C-alpha cells in the first residue's frame, strides 16, 4: 500500500512537473516571439522619430554624414562597413556578374571559396555551418526553428546578406535578432542606462562638433581611427565575422581591442592585474564553450574575465548587457558630494541636451543597488567584507580625484576670467562649430553659461569643464586650444581614466604611476603654466605701458618743439612787424 501511495505521489509529481515544464516552455516561446518582434525593430526603437532616422538609419551611401552635422561632412568610405545601415554602398556588379556566370546564385560558399577564402574557413568552423554539432546546439537550433517557422540545415551567406547581389546588404542586429532575439534585446537594453553604452557608440562619435570640424579642416581620414572602435552597435564587435563564436565572445581578448589605451585602459589594467596574470597563465585550459551562467568560480575559471564580471546581472543570471552595474560612468561625469570651488559646481551648466545633462549621485538608491550588485559579483571569489571595503575605497579614491580636478578647473577658470591665455580670446580660432552651435541649439538646450560663452566670444571658448574641454584633444585651430588647455584635457580624460581603471581592476601600478601620480603632476604643470602666463601678461602690460609712455614722451617732445617753434615764430613775426613800423 505504501509503495502504491509512493508510486501515485511520484506519478502525480511527474505529471505536474510535465505540465509545469510545458507551461514554462510555452511561456518561453511567447517571450521569444515578443523579443523577436522587438529585435527586428532594432533601429525603429533606437531611433524612434523622423529626425533621428534621417540622421542615423536612412541610407545615403557616402553622400553625407550622420547626426546633426550630417550636411557639414562626408563619411569615411570605410564607414559603409562600420555603419552599414546608413552608408553601405553595393559593390560594382561587373565582377560579380562574371562570377555568377560560373556559379549559381545559390552557390555562395563555392563562390566565396574563390573570392574570400578566409571568410569561408571561419564559417566552416562556426555553429552556423554545423548548427547541430553537439546536443546543446541541437536543442537551441530546434528552438530557433520553431521561432522562425522553418528547418535549419545550415546558415549560409544568403541568410545574412540576401539571396541576390543586386539586393546585397550587410547584416545588422535586426538580421541577428530574427534568430537570436534574446541576445539582441539584451544588447539593446544597454541604451536604457544612457551613455556610455555600446548601442550609441557610433552616434556618440558623430554628434560632438569636433568630428565634422576635422572634415572642415581637411583631416577627414583621421576619423576612421575613432570609427574603428565606435562602430559598436553590432553583434560582430564581440563575435567576429564569420565565425560568430560564443566561446570567442567569452574571452577577455574580445573586449581588449577597443577597451584599451589613453581614455579607457581596461586591457592594460585587467591584463596586468593578478586576475589577468592568472588568466594568461591558465586560461587556455578553461572550458570556453560553457555558458557563463554555468561557470563555477574557482573550478571552471580560477579568476574572473571581463565578461564574467560585467555581464553578471545578479541571481545567477547573465545577459548581453555589460553596463548594468556601472556607477561612475568611466569617471568622466562630476559626482555630487564634492565641495567644488570651480565652475564644476555649476555642472552641467544648465545644459538640457542628453546625455550631457546627466548628474551623478554615487549614493542614490539606484546606484547603491548597483554597488551592492558589484560587491556580490566580487564576493564570488573574495570575502564579502573585502569586496565591500574595496568598493568603498574605490568611491573615496574617485572623490579625491574629482577634488583635484576641481583644483585644476579653478586654475583654468581664473585664466579665462582674466583673459590670460597665450593669445587673447578675441584672437583665438572658434570652438569647433561654435559659429553655428549657439544659434542651432539655443540656451534652452545649451544652458545659459555655454550659450552666452559662444555668443559673446563668437565661439572662441576656452576650456569649460569636462564637456567642452575634451575638444582640445581633437582640434587643431589658430591659438585654440592652447597648451595649458591640452594639459588639462590630458589630465582629466587620460590620467584620471588610468587612475580609475587601475583602481577598479586591481592594477596598482597603473592606478598610481600612470594615473594618480600623473594627475598630481598635471596639477603642478597647470599651476606652473598659469604662473608663466600671468607673468607673461604682466610683462606685456608693462611693455605696453612703457611703450605708451615712450610714445607719450615722444609726442610731448614733438609738441614742445612745435610750441617753441611757434613761440619763436611769433616773436620773430612781432619783431619784424615792429621793425617795419619804424
């Protein structure tokens, strides 16, 4: 009887579980359909109005640029690959017509073995070529087949690029979203946090006025150095063409080609930290095919990767959104809680133009939640107490850095107020597009401070905090920016970035010698340069006064001589008149 009862319970449990699992599966399919709808409307969601679509999604080939300055510059031709939705130009058909005489339109792979053999080798190793290469991928492929309503034997060139060279296109996230809606929508969700994010990387690159200014000044070819990293609104930035390997996307190197160098030295700070060294020594033996959600810290990975930390969403969930725990926004936004004495106290200067109207409260409820999530991730390898103390020290460290930047800003504010730069403001070249910015945007968007600076000086604007100060790293104008402004820009955008990234990734040498120490040196250099500029202005004033005195003396002497001559002439005339009367 007991066995019968137990059997009945087990049978009921199994039936209940079968029903529950079925409902979960059905729910999952419904959710995927909704995600697919969203993913295949990628650009409509990202750019929801006609103006934005005209700026970023309406294809114009290579005739004009993107963003608000689209009519002021033309894109670099290579942008057709980096921003294909707007700039892609179909190849000349002559060559392809000749090939298509040899190959049928369906013979993509055979043809490309001749044309682009490297592409084919990568594809042959991809899951697209072998969608059922193991049970895990076979199950995923089956799920995708139900989603798109057709059987998948392999995913070939035509599935992503189109079936006809006359209608050839470069794949976009919308293309990927048809089969991978969850990953695409997770990626899209980055934009909900605001910048910085990958989704708006290209837009962020063409909105600043110094981008078209480079074109106006004849330096357009230099743009592609920015574009190579800023074309980040696509899947292949991490899953490189045409292999599209998930395992490749899980390795730190997938991030390092862009996240390195002057303004975001993540590769250096992680790669040279103890975590990075362990990865370099042992990483080849780790199982990169295993999804991050299944990775056991200390067993599968002895140390975290970029992806393991940044894609962790909490509660054992991982997603294609690495910005959910970000608080400091790359260390470029002045935080509240600092007793600013410079113009930083007025940040964002009344600007109402997203994302520059953003203010940072490190201890807001939302950011406290992110900090706790950050601590939870670190606690997978470290003790919770260590993780919390490290996080608190990072915050305190950044407040110190911003206190120093306030000191630096005071120096620049004083020079600007007294017009003590190398060349008077009236003789400087304009701020990039400063001749049109004020009229185009108005005080409602620019804020009174920035608007008035543009209008009263004709765009000849010296450094104004971390918004306008950055232009000094991109512009070559007449006397603008000056050396001291570039010193400032290097300090806040480069040295402080090294300090922040070094502290965040546990790389002490970069945090100190390439970061904090250089910030201190930058302060000293700014103060020395300011003293020299002030002394130079005083000398100029003294010389001008001496010159004026000299000129006044000369004029006085001339007047004296003339007066003596006139008196002499008057006396001589009087004597002559008297003599004539006698």
